[in-house]
């Protein structure tokens, strides 16, 4: 049984929410301005919240009286779900298939279905900070690199494709005051999601995690800057190749929809901790459409072609696509790759229409 509900969670009349044993899957984003506290604190006073599942890098320490806390990676065990009548999920997806929360929901639905667990699932949907823009190709989980859906819509897709039968109820993002009063990046869903611009770059710049280039982890601008100590060799690249600067339209890494600044930074932690990294800062132009994945693929190819020390063994898994991996590996050229991405995006948009819960449809950069 599936339902999409347009009244807020606390207004739901379901008996299971009033008197059943409830568990929550949430993190720090589950704070609501109308209550001035976290939703699990509000539910604690009903005396039927018995457990809270916290993804890693969430809240730490004691969060509520007499409530069991279980930190999870990407899965919840059968044992942990047993003897629960309802599971309430409130997480902030970031608009990309790289996010662990999507994998957690998919794994959860699989577990409930395979083990025929008698539990009702409620998802408090949230706006997608990356909006409805679509980028990339569909991977093994059926989602492109930037999917343009909300977590509720993705859950609707998983529920349908897995042929689930358990009760799933999506609470509309428009029904919750938190989505009206707070921007979707106000409370960072994880440490490196620093703000608005992160959502515009994440679907592309996250790929550096599969390489030996820092994505700005350990700085105040993760996913907006990238570099490595060995990239100092690029300092005189423009002079040697006859380009005016990095934003010269002839430059292989230029992009007319943003500015690129030669940069150096020292990560406080993570890859290249306390070392000087040379690279770039990508500077978003408000109101201008930018295809983060397409640009990131070209940037990666450029570093691969110009820096012998570059390593990218982890990219095959992250790209999850032979054509894209062949491009960054230097086996095919950009025009062929670009056309392939365009076709895959069109396929995804057609597929996604079946699972939309809101009026605005996903779209791609023309």
C-alpha cells in the first residue's frame, strides 16, 4: 500500500503512529522550527519512540532520554527492525546517486521485502537542493549522477521496481514547515556539504574521490576547489600553450558558464593534510545553467593527460559506466561521450515521469 500525503507528519491520524512501537532513521536535519527541537525529541514525549537509527557522521552523544541509538553504515539489519510497528525516515538527499542515504533506503526496502517484515514506513520528504536538473547516465541502482528527484520520489521508484507490499507513506515536502522556513542546505546533511554552491558542483566534483586529487576535503570549500601537490606543474600551462588564461574559450578546461581560478590550498585533514595543493576553484555564476558532470569529466581527462602522477583507479566504480570510463581513460573523445550522455539523460527523464510526486518535471541542459 502506497500513499502520498499532503498534511504534515504530526497531523497524521494513523493508529500505528499513536500507539505502536516507532523507530526513526534520521540525522541532524530532523530539526523542526515550529517545535524548536528535533523530531525524535517531539516523538519521545509520546512514549512510543523506542529506537533511532543514525547514519555515520550524524549527531553524537546522548540525544534523548531512554531512547536506544544505533549508528548504521548503509544498512539496517533484520534484527534491528523486528518488533517495530513503524519506521519514520527523515533525511536530506543531496540530489546525486553518490549519496549513502539513497543506498540506505534501497537496502531497507529490500530487507523488508525479502524477510516479509511487518512494518509501516513513513518518509518525510524534503526539497532537493540540486533542483530538478538531470546529469549523467543511469548506473546499477537505476539513477543518473544527478537525478533531479526528491528522496520521496526515489523511494516511490524503489518501491515500485522492487514490487514491495509493505505500507509506504510519503509526507509531501510542501506539507512541512521546515521546507518553507529553511533552505534545504541550512543544516548540512554531512560535513562536506557546505552550502548552496555545493549542490551545483557535487554531481561532478565528487568524482575526484576516486582519484589522488583532493576535492577540497579539509577546506572551507569542498567540491568547489580541487588540486594536488603535483599539479604545481600546471602553473605555466597557459603560457606554454598560447592561452590567455584558464577562462580562454580555447582552453581545454574552460567553461562559459562559470569562472575558473588558479588556486592553492592546504587541507586541514584528509588527503594531503598539511600539504600545499595546487589546482583550481570553480566559481558558480548565479542564474547560469551549469552541467557539473560534463565539466568534471573534461577536467579529469585534462589532469590525466597533463599530470603523469595522476591516478584514478577508483573512478571505474564511481562512474559505473564503461563509456564514461573510456573517455577519462583517453580511449574515446568528448563529442561521442557528450552525445551518449545526452541520450541517457533523455531516457532517465522519460522513466522518472512515472514516479513524480510534484508538478515540476526533471529537465536536462540542452
